[in-house]
């Protein structure tokens, strides 16, 4: 299966991207293929219209849409900013409203504090449910992200624990992707 891995933060000094790098490495160790989509690198403007209504969409916008369409499932790695998710993520969710429909999506949330992005999960559920994305019930939450993962995606503490949690997280997304594949066959 092919997984799009979205790193949602575009801030300077972002730490959630370290988790995305970790997950990319973990996915490369499975039978899946992975496409890391870094929204900071994409550097999209604020969209004023959904892709399907754009008269002349930029090539990078069309390429992003194709990367999402190609994916059997999506992992969104997002920080928690003031109890919610970054504008960069809302921007691309709204851009591709129809393309999220029925697509299995898993959340990995990260925060600098002990609550591991528990509030952002609730905030992110509603817009994705509204456009009929299939949000996988299990998630991966990273508390005190700055202490857990290095800038290269390396695990800084509790490697065995992160390996165990990651396996469960990826297996649950894998189950949803396989279920969707069978339903479409």
C-alpha cells in the first residue's frame, strides 16, 4: 500500500516534523511505500478556492493533489497550536474536499507539553468527518516532543516503546486501507 505522510507544521523550529521523519523511516521498514509531504516545503499560498474550481491551478498544487489521490491512506503529523491545528493543514484539507472522501486517515499529534496534542485531535476530527474522510480511530500521540525525537527523526528516549506504539498505529491504518481496497474491488 502507498501512504502519504503529511508534515503539517510550517513554523521555524518545528518539532512535529521530527516525528514525521521518524514515521517515514518506520514506514520504509514495512511493505508499504511512503511519500513524505512537507507543507513547509510546499509553501502554498492561502487558497481562495477549491482545486476543482480553480481556473489555472499552479503545477505544485496539482502535483500535491495527485500525491494525495495516489495514496491508499494518509498519516497527518500535526502539532497542537493553542488547542488546534496549523492553518497550513486546514488550507490543504479545504483545497481537496472531495479527494479525502473515504480515504483512511490516521493522526499523529505532537506537543511540547504532557498532553500530547489531545485537543488538536478533537479539532481535526470535525472538518475531516464533514468531508467524509475515514478517520482511523487509533492515533499516535507524542508528549514533550522535543525530548522524544531528534532533528533527523531519531528516537531520543524509549525506543522500544515507540517501536511498539508505532507498530500498532501503522497496523491499524493498514487494516483500514486493506478494508477499503477490498470494498472497492
